[in-house]
């Protein structure tokens, strides 16, 4: 996977990465499966690991990536089907397990890299999956040519058939699979189709397994049912880094159906972790019985080293740190001189809270640990991480651990971490039973790798022409790099301030400064990680500069983004950033919402745009704020430039969903801590927005750019919140500088 | 022994009567289409019909449904290869992303359309309180209006 360091699984070295890369187009993936050597040629239906062609012409395409709702189980088979040249309505899919192979160089991929994060599920498989389809097609052509005794060059295909026009013959793929499977893999991948010739890719297709979802047939991780399976829950420490001092399970053990109760040891405070927290596991004959058993436990907790952590203390420390000097990550031009010579200084602080991932399917995992092997079934974004977590818990070699991964009931970055897999494997190992570990919603809200919170101080110096000559962002936060092995303190800032983000290389004198707050709240990757905080801060601040210097917020953005040109971008989503693509988007959404019109008091339009991991998006939002502070979102225009849209239906869905996620989070979501304990517990105090918040006047537009697809899973979220708060300012003159908005509009 | 009907079949549960219907359906009858989301009636992922009306099964003790009739997502359509009009509308607008909440959304919508056959946007806002974490609300709204149309056109199941 070509993803940035923060998304590459820790133990995957560069060398392993290259080995995996070379396997991708080599014999592992496209080679002859065992069945071809043993079965009669006429019985073989399988062509490599990914393609099975049935006698009636139906094609089953293997999907190697976790489906978390982003549409990858539809999009990647579209690429295979396109190059293979089959009709899409004859395609169905088959989820594949984790494939890893032990080599002299360590473990490498059997089915190509498997894992989704950083919006790379499509882009890292774009060439690979097309080559899988094109190579199989080439083998089918060779098989047909051999049968006809002619040169493959005189043959072509039509959907499902190899055709030779000069002979006037055609053969269905299904008749050729056996011969094709016995052919060697071509040295080089055959040429790929031109984008202009696509019949499937780039067209509107529905989610391939949607019918199973709406009829309740889809099996998520939580739906795993295996013979003799027991059910487990864990009472985790309510204190950050706390441990059970003692516990009394006598009442719990008397409950009919409670089978076992034992302690689970968590990591030492501050040390790298495999599981999140210490606790007490309860195993029972049903989920509800296990929960009843847990409720009956009496546990005395050692509050641990973070018992005094609180949100109040955290924010006070951040403010205090900003009084001093931090670590300077970027220092372009002469910032001090630019500020000293400025005609006007604009300066504001913004606060962004901790938030919970809250995927709707709570964490769960099936594990069956036997003496020499282990079976894991989990909803995960990183099945290779699940394999490592199970290896840690069991001491087994990874080649003896089989990992199946289900359709996932929401990812958002939470399931990049496989702590729940490690927990399940520990419990199965201890009991010897196949078990399903189930988290409740309370477990999930209180035990997460939360999106980091931080206090941002922004200062800009403008010259007499109103141009921004100096710019600084000073951030005091808890870094997303939480207890990572071999992570030096001086690198912590890189997770929170992306060095090459706008306005770098646009404002000449620019400084980024960081202060780390080591609060005990666990942190991790939350959809579009630091982009959500930084887009809110920067796009709010641009608006404030415009208002305080008598400029129009739209025009100021257009002036800053400017014409199309490629700026260096060293972080994930690079190597370049073209700010002119933001100019096009911000103009588009402004025009769609009729930006310039005069609005009555209490009604306002806000704009924002952002470059996220290689893709571009913009939002225009219109709101009405009543005299009592009631907020009504009247209209939303969202637009994305993802280069080339491979699966436009899913691109639109991700843009809609990202927009809603951004607004929902900005409106009401915040995790706080007091006395070392997370204060929220469920959706009553962590209120995800419902349908009533979102208007029917909601447009999501795809603006094609070129023939290179970018990811789309995270691009729709960062600019949504600042577009909303900029609209609130336009309507009321009230500037939201602290998220969530909650009751700040109440008067 | 607590006897009731699930998807038109007679069933009995001989465990603790305080067990929420959700877990009885999932762990004892293996009907996993009904989902666990929050356990406190907030999210609606566990929505089923009890005697035809939408209820949060995570908050319904199984003892309370003695002699009643439960319909889950698996039993919503008239036959195995058929779709309820609400399911058909969901497919037409390709509503699901992760899909986890959608059984509950569909069960809630069927109930809404029984009470208000042609709901306005305001009716939808007031009555559909299920959470979708992926943010499929824009498509859910369209699919509800479409389902209302499909039911008005005939109301019979489509395949």
C-alpha cells in the first residue's frame, strides 16, 4: 500500500513492503492455483486468486480489501471486470481472507496489500486490479488462439467471449478457463484500456451486495456464529491507565450461564499497547448473560497515574503552554520581520475537542485459539494488524493464524487498531473455547483512540495592500502519535500540523509551532485525522481576516489559491498540491448557492474548501439562526474533485456522508474527562445528529479533473464544519471559535 | 416458557424473562439482521415490529411480548425472493454505506408509512429518529418518499 507512515502497519518494513509490491504482479497473485494441477482442465473454474468463471458465464470476483462502507467491494471488482471484459450484471463478489506468506524476508502479501486507511483503498489497488483483469483476459485469448491454431494477436474479446473475426468464431470464457489456468503468467502486464473505452468503470453502479444488506442477510463481525461459541464481555478500568486492585466475582459466578471470570492485564502506563485497558473478563452462554455477569462484579480499582487528568486542566495547560515557546516545525522566510512590518495583525484562538469514532457496530471479535492454530473473524480495517494482535496474544506464528474479515459496520479509523482482536484471542486462549468478544456502546464511548483535542493560536500580518505577508499556527494538543513504539518526541507535531498544508508556499513568511500535552486520553486516527481540526481553524481564520480587513471571504480565497500550479506536498496525498483546483471548487459551490445575494438578518452563507490526502473538496452552507438561537441548516452544496471518479455512486455517497459527519461532529460531539475518567457513555450524551438536522436541499457534485483517481473517503469532511460556522457568522455576527457548537448560539 | 411469534412462526424462550428481545433474537434464534447499536433505545438499529408497530428491541424485555407477534428484517418481505416496497426503494437509491443501521431504518420507515402514507419532510424529521453514523440521511429521505410512491401504486411486494 502506498500510504504515508502513519497508516503503514508498524512492523511492515520498507523491505517487506517492496517484497510485497513485487509479489503483486508476480506468480503469487496470478499463478496457477493448486486445483488446476489436480483437476481435469474442463472442471477448472478458477483463474488465479481473484477470478472464477462459472459454466453459465457468471463471474465471481474476489475482493481483498475491508469494506467499511466506502464502496471498495464494488469499486475494485469494477476494475477487474472492466479489463477482463465481462458484463457487470454477470458479476458477483467473494470476500477473501487475509493472505500472508512467510518468506526468508519475513511475511509478505499473498493477495496484494490488504488494509484500508488514509483514503487509499482504491488508489493503491487501481493499477493492480486492472492488471489482474487484463492478465486474465490475455490468458483467455492465448487459450482460444491455441485451440484455433492462430496467433493471439488476431483475437479480441467481447464481454464474456474471445472472438476471432477472420475465422468468424467465438468461444465463451467459461470453456477456456482450464486451458488458460495452465498457461504461464505473461512477463509483462498486457496494455490497459484507455479511460475513454470504459464500459463499467466511471459509470453509475449500485453497491453490489446492497440487497443482502436491506434484507438482513449480510453478516457483520457481530453476526458471527460458530459451533460451541461462548460470549464474552470485559469490565475495563473506568480510570485511564487504571488497574483492578481486587475483584469479587462470587455473585457473578452464581448467575446461570456465567462460565468463567478472570483478569485481563493491560499495558503498563506510557508503554506501547496491544490492548487499551486492564479489566476483568466474563464468559457466558449468551451476550446478555455475560453483560449481567459483568454488572454483578464488584471491582476495586487502582486509579493509576492519570487519576487527576481533567478537561479543565488540559485546556488550562494548553493556554499556558501557548504563552511560551514551542517546537518550530516549519519556519519559511522571515516570519518575525513580516509581522514587525505588518500594517495590520489578525489574531484568534480556536479549540477543537476530543471526539469518539462511534462506529455503529460496536467492537467485537470471534477468536478460537487452539494449541497450534487460531481462527479470527473480525470487523477490521487492518486484517494484517489483526494477525499481529492475535500472534501477540497467543504466541503462535502468524502463518498459523487465519484471519477472516467481515463487512464492517463503520470504520472512521477506529478499526485501524485491533485491540479488540487481541482481547478476544487472550480470552479464547485462557478458556480454550471459541468465543465472541462483544463491546457495549458504553465500552466503545469510554475506550477509544480519540481524535486529538487542541488549542490553536492563529496570527496573520497583512501589508498595506491587504495581502497576508506573515502567518503562524501555534498548536498545543495531545498528539495522535499515542504511545507508539520508537516514536521520538520531536516527531509528535507531524501528526497534528501537516507541514505542506495551505497556505504554505503561498504565504511567504510562515511558521508552525507545536506544544505537546501528554494527557492520558488515548488518541488515534479519526477520519481525515488532523485535517478536520486544521481545516476548521484555517478556514475560519481566513474568514476572520476577510471580515477584519474589509475583504470578501470568497474573493480572498480565490486570491490566495490562485491559478492552477503544482506546489510541493511532502505529506500523505502528495507529491503535489494544486491550489487552483480549490479555486475552481470554491467558485463552483459559491455560484450554485447564489453567494452574492443580499440576505436578511439571521440568514447567512458560509464557504470553505480544503485539500485532503490528495483530493479536493469545498462546501457552501446556508443557515438561518432564529432570535432564540435556533439553528436551521437550509441548504448544503458540496463538491469534490477526486481527479477521476472510478465509482461515482460511491464518490457521491462519501461526499454526502463526509459532509454529514463533519456537521454532526461540529454541532454536538465532544469527549471530556474528569478525575481520570471519560465522562460520556452513550448516544444520549454523545449525540450524533439525526435526519432532521439535514435539509432536502442538499447537493453533492463531482467535478472531474483528469484520469488519475484520488481517494474519496475523507475529503468530504474537513471543509463542512468551517462552512457551517462561517455561515453562522454571516447570519449572526457570532464567531464560533470553539467546537462543538452545542448551545453557544443560545441567547 | 415465553411463547410468541417471530416472522409468523411460533417460538418459545425458556430463559430469563428480563432478557431484551434483541438478544433473544440474535443469540437464541440466530436472527442477526436485527442489530445492537446502543442498548438504550437511542440509535434504533434494533428496531423490529411488535404486533405491527416499530419498537426498540434492545429495550423490550422478552417477557413483555408473550403471545405477541414479532417481525424482523428477515421476515419483512412476503417471500424469500421478494422485497418489501421500502426495501425496493432503499435499493433504488442505493442507501447503504456500511449498512449496519439500515435494517432498523427500514423497519422504522415501514411503521411510519403505515401511520402516514405520504409523509412530508417535516413528518420524516419528526418520526425517523434512527442514527446513521455513515451519514446516509440524504438518500434515506429520498428513499422514504420513493417508498411512499411505491406503496401508493399498489402496495404489493416487488421482486
